[in-house]
């Protein structure tokens, strides 16, 4: 097969040419990347989890052996494989094995359940689903049984740990076999979009574009062979993977430490034990860590950089980082679709505390526009549009949606409402997309509304954000019932039974006779958000 993957929107030729000439796209594949780092960093430790330590050489060898085993199962270039793994070294062995085969990982997150995984498998026609036996008290093999019943393309379920009725990943490591030649400008894997529509969107990322963002991010964060990065958030999330994340550390020859949980207990133990120098958290976790650090028994003095992103960090919490942890704070405003902004390590303190940073690249084109796509003045609030060397030009197989989510000249409509400072830093002021940001976990309102509309007692529904001191936002479903109003508990149980990830279950359910409408007849979510916020405030 030649050309790029069907359903993928490549960059126009003149842009691709420009990004190559500028040295952003260097023609390296993920497979080459690991081979090269194994040659350079050899016996240095690449990965550490609660059971194993792996050197660069071992990771490289194990990825090749697993690639051979996966090929023998019949997995081919461009086959999609849904990967749902916790923070364990197998995540990297699996991803690099698939990269080497040219098969395409679809990176699911640990909280995803039947509804999400089944959709990813069916939409991508995945041939395999790769899980761990158990994590956080949940048995993923049970979930896999349900997935196999629903997604007929899934021929293989591969399990890290005890396989149960499926195939043990461990049984697949085989003598390395010849690998296909891959095109670095083609899709390497899929990230998931936070989303704002009824069905989740998949984000195709190429070898060229993703590895550019990784290298440039590693430079911005001054990573080197002495860097030790703690993966506290889910390893597959774009932030922890690439900003600069575990891949940035592997690029620089440092060490990646995988914590199963983000709790201060577990994370602080790792920081002390492995002398962690950098880690990435979401704002609520940042607040929890700061609280715990005040009387922590562990020695956290190795920590040099705390990255915070995924949702808006309050200036009050930001201000406490240096005093409490004795390290530099970095705000990170990124998105799995591409654009990532960082405050720089040597930025003045007020920039670090009050802005969400500036783009990685001189070729990240950023526009802040009004409702009619006209640029607003510097300092004015508007919609953020962006295009650049690592920002996608379209979601996977989503032609109709792409026509709305991108401008005709290829700018991605981020749905974020921002203000740009004269120095080119962005401040996130709000959001236009129909999404709830629950402490960094994104919920597409329409997706949940559709599930609730399937309940016989629900006539109409709107899911909106309500303010929350800890998570920033939580979700509230405002439900218009049919004749017999359902009990809130009945609705949440209903959603759970539909196999929805727990973070998507509404935190609160309000019954009402009618949803307010705007003058064009759409549900007035702004009014609903105000109504629910007032209601919460009155109760104190
Ligand atoms: C306010 N909102 C933010 C921030 C993301 C690095 C860091 C984060 C993500 C991520 C990522 C924010 N302040 N600092 O992929 O590589 C909101 C915005 C954005 C959306 C993207 C990375 N940082 N956000 O969070 O794809 O609304 O990526 O558009 O999960 O999170 O979400 P996601």
C-alpha cells in the first residue's frame, strides 16, 4: 500500500515542505527513534515500574521481539489496535512493537469502559485489544469479554499479566523478524479528543509531527540524560506522553518512572526513591500534592520542575508551588490535537503564575478571533484558532465534523477562549466548546445527553458545568422528565449500566419543567450554568 492512511487528512504539500526545510520534520519513525536511543544510551535505565527496570537496550530488544510475535498473530501495517494499559513498562513495549510493525495504537485511557472501548474498536475496526489483567481493583478481562461480543473485528485480546481466557502478552515475545519500511509522514497512532460532539473523535498523529513536538518540548524543558520523569497521570495521555513527557525523556536519555497512582503517598515515595527531577500533574492534583508536601516524610528535594496543565490553574495555587516544593512551576496549555504552550523555565514569576505559556514553535500560527473569524486586538478575548507543524488538519474519518472544526485554510478551532499578551503568551479565559473540564478530564456534553435521552423517563436534557472548588468544574445534568420523574440514582445507574466511564457520570442531576432557549431556539446553556451556580451558592 502506498500513500497515507485512508481517513487521514495530510498537511498540504507546501506546508509539509516548509516543515521539513525548517528542520521540524526529520523523517524519523518511532521505530528508528528507539533504535537510535538504544545505540546511544545502551545500558542506562529507560523505564522503571513497580516490578521491573528496563534499560534502553532491553526496551529496544523487547519491542522488536514483541513486534515479531504480533506479526505472527497476523497483525499487519495499518491495522488498528486499541491499547488500554495502566502505568506499567508494557505500555512502552506494546506501543513501540506496534510502531515497528506499522500497526496503529489507539490510546484508550484506564477509566474507559464498555461504551467507549466498544466504540473505539468498532469505529477503527480494530483487530486487537491490549489490556492488563487488573488495575485499581478492576478486571479488564471481564470488559474484554463484553468487547469481543460487541466488536466482531477484534480477533485478539492480549493481556499483560494473568491472561484468563485470552492470550498472555508474555507468550508473544519471539525471535526478531524483518520489519516493514514505514513512511514517517504517515499516521503512527491515534490520540483521543476531549470532544464536544455526540461521538468521540480520534486524532491521527504522524511520526514526523509527534516526534517534532517531543524533541522541541524536551528542549524547552531542558531535559538531558540526568532527567528523571515521574509518570503520575495516565501514561497514554498526550500531556504525560509528549509534553515533553515520557517520550521527551527517552529522547534525551533520561529515566521514566511509572507510578500506578497519582496519590501523594505513592508519587512521593517514587520521587524520593528514584530522585525524580520533573513530573506533570493536573491542577486538582497539584493542590493535593502541595497540601501533602507540607508534612511529607519523604525527601522531595530532587524535584526541579512541576508541570501543571489540562485545566486552568488558579494563581493562588500557582503561587504556592515554589515555596512548598522548592521547584519551578511550568504551566502547560496543550491539546491532543496538537498545539502546546509552555511558560519557559526562566520566565519572570508573574508570567509563570498568570499565563498558560506560549507555543512551542515559531511556526505555530495562532489567531484569536471574534464570532465572525476576524482577528481581535492583542489583549482582547476571543476564540483560539491554530495551525502548525504538529497540529492535525482533520480528525480521523470525520469529514462532516472536520468542515466545522477547521477553517477552510486549515486552522483548528480549539474551542478555547483566550487572550494573548503583548509578549505572545496565552491566558485561557473560558471555553466555547460544549465540554465539561472536570479537573483535566474532558466530558463531551452531547455524548452524555445522548445516553440520557435513551432513558424512557427522560424527555429532554442538557449537561452543563457547575463550579467546584476542587476540580474547577463538575457536571450537572438538567433533566426534563416525562410523566413520571425518574429518581436521580436511577439515571446514574442507567448510565453506568450503559458502560460509561465513571468520570462522565453526572455529579448532580436537576429536574426541571423546561430548558431555557436562546432566541435561535437552542438550549441556553449559559443560563443553565448561571442557574445551577446560583443554586449551589445559595446553599453555601
Ligand atoms: C486551561 N485549559 C487547559 C491549561 C489544557 C499538555 C497539557 C494538556 C493537554 C490536554 C495536552 C489547559 N489551562 N493549562 O494534550 O499535551 C484544556 C483546553 C484544551 C483541552 C485539551 C498536553 N491545558 N486545557 O489537556 O486534549 O480546553 O489535552 O483545549 O486532554 O484542555 O485537552 P486534552
